[in-house]
C-alpha cells in the first residue's frame, strides 16, 4: 500500500522527485569533496605558527584596513589573477587564503592551484569564522 502511494506521488510529481535527487546528489558531493583544501581557523593558526604559512587576504583594501590576520598580505580579488606573479616567492610555503566568508577565497585558491601552488588552503568561514573563534585581528600594515 505504501509503495503504491509513493509510486503514485512520483508519477504525479516527477519534477519534485527529480529536484530531490539532484539536491541530494549535490549535498553528498559537497560533503565528500567540499572540505578538501580548506582549513578551520584554529588549524590555520597552527599552520601559521609551526609551518610558517603565508596568509593572503583577498578582500578589498578598505576591508583589509579595518582588520586582518597578523602579517597577512592583501591581494584584492578584483586584480588577483594579475598579482599571482608577486606571490611566486611563497610557492614553497603553505598558503592560507582568506576573505570575509570563505567564498571568494575559494576561487582564489583554485587560481593559485592552476598556477602550480601545491599547498593552498581556504580559510573555512573566512574572517567571520576567525573572529567567531576569538582570534586576533590587526590594523597595522606589514
């Protein structure tokens, strides 16, 4: 009886069933692949302190000036692709890329990987997660 009702529902509302399958697939993909190449704020501090990781902040200069991770390098996303050459000297070190929420830095990580940077990590949650973890920000320029 229940199976008949499910089949009738799927037959009458096939578009909802297809949407459910697509969304479920995307969620599973995000769970499996989404976390690779990202680092939580506390793990990032560990990398900065013990592996000499370089932090690249891709927010606009005005946002960077309001507060950033200590010793971070500001390379705004709007000119990021043209500035990658200036980062080549840090190619051997782990690189942590940050932005406000983690979305733009994810795109910057992809560009860096395409340019041959191997140890590139997205700061999961960005500066918002950094602040939520009660980690310090500075306003000083390098």
